[in-house]
C-alpha cells in the first residue's frame, strides 16, 4: 500500500496538471494531507462516494497516461534499434541519439 501511494504521488506530480481542479484537490487532500474520504467530502462539499469516484478517475487517468508514455517510449526505442542496424553512419548516429534520449525514462 505504501509503495502504491508513493507511485501515485509521483504520477500526480508528473500528470497532476492534466487533471481537473476537483481531482487535484481531492488527490492532494487524500494522499498529501492524509484526510479520509469523509473529511474530504466535508471539505469539498460532495458526498463520500463522490470523493471516491473522483479519486478513482484521477488515479486511473494518471496511471493510463503513464502506461501510454511507456508504450510510446517502447515503440521509439524499438524503431531506433532497427535504425541503428542501418549501414549508413548518419542513420546509426541519429538512432544512437534517439536511444540515448529515450533511455532515462
């Protein structure tokens, strides 16, 4: 649970600006300020179930974006590896630049 919370917090830091204001508020109150769903419901003025649904959508959105990014990087790496086998030195050099740029992620 702690690892999942940590991962979600990192994803929120990265993708939080893509969420709605309500999703950002609920996420911050729950994961960063450690408020319960009931406390958040009172703070935000929605039902406890509304808070749960909002958090679920925010979490799903962050995770989906992260998976899409991973898939895109995988395609980029694969294409660059194929290009690196080209006999042209210029193409090989560009492929190595692409691989180097994609490797930190």
